[in-house]
């Protein structure tokens, strides 16, 4: 399985989000955050700088979910990635 062009297949990482006071935010509050963390499962044929296995942050409103071989993935475009760790 390999995305075509500038698309990236991402495994979304569930993060534990803490407020500045140290309180852990609920999943509803965390879903309001602008960016999500994920791990690149596969990069598209035209993606050059984001490698498989890298942790990334991407725009939470970007892409769509897809069920492939029983696993849930998010498919985003390369330009939706804001940070590569």
C-alpha cells in the first residue's frame, strides 16, 4: 500500500494533554486543539522530506480517515504538516 503524489498516510497518536496548571484535559477539550500528532505510516510517491516512521504534527482539520486492512488511518497532504520531529 502506497499513497500517490503528495499524500501521506498517518497513524494518529492519542496524546495526553495538560493545561498550564498541570490538569489533564479531557478528550473533548483536546479535540479543540489546532494540531494533532501522528506517525507517518507511508509517504506518497512525490513526498521528499517526510520519511516513514517520523513523528509529525499536522493540521487537525486536514485530511480524512480511511479504514485500510482493518486499521484506521488519516490521509493528509504534505502541505498540512507543520512540524517533523
